[in-house]
C-alpha cells in the first residue's frame, strides 16, 4: 500500500453557516437524519488503524461541513490517539479546513502548539465574501482584524 493522507469529515456535512453556493450542506438526508458526529469509538478505530499501517509519514486532513462543530476536545483526543497508536519514528501531520466562525484563542493556541496547518475558507475581500456567506460574514472579518491577519 502506498502512503496517503486521510481525509476525514467528522461532522459529516453539518455546517454552522449556509453559503448560497454550498453543494454539500444539504446532503445531510443522504447520510441519515439527525446530527452527524463521529463517535469516540469510531475516532479511536480510525486513528489506530491508520497509524498501524506503519507509514513513515501519516497525514490527517480534517474538513466538513464544518469540522470545528466537533468541539476542541475532539481534536485534543485525536492528537492523543495519534501519539498512543503511533511510533516515535512516524511523522504526523494534521491539517484542518474551517470557515473560522468558531475559532478563538483556545482553538488557535491548540493549532499552534500541535502544529496544525490551518486553512480558513474566505471567498475574497470582504465585499465579495459577504455576497454568498450571508450568515456570520462580519464575524469572520472581525476575527481576521482582531488577530492581525490580512487577506492577501
Ligand atoms: S462553509 Fe463550506 S460547508 Fe459550510 S455552508 Fe459554506 S460551503 Fe457549505
């Protein structure tokens, strides 16, 4: 088996905003009714099986929907499990793609300390971003300004 990056959608297609162009959020009925959340048991099995492939480099890519709906403790647990089931020879990477709505100091501190590659989905400058992301759009740009991040 060749090494690969594992793409994980722990909250399925659930999202906390409703972009007008989203092709995915309203797929929830395809996956069954109700809230979509990965259980602790599935998380542990997923991490254990992947780490035990023995690849030198293992990559976890978290996305959604909106993966931060899982809560910060879920990702702390994921990192603990990666250490538990991995070996010291393995190089572990985590990437997360988020709309940024729920991010705060605690999330950012965690991503920094655990060396997550953080991707925040932005549609462009504020006037364009707000056209299709009609909910919470201002919060997104407030976050960027408060954290001295600049859209380029
Ligand atoms: S942030 Fe992504 S998943 Fe959420 S509604 Fe927008 S496009 Fe869909």
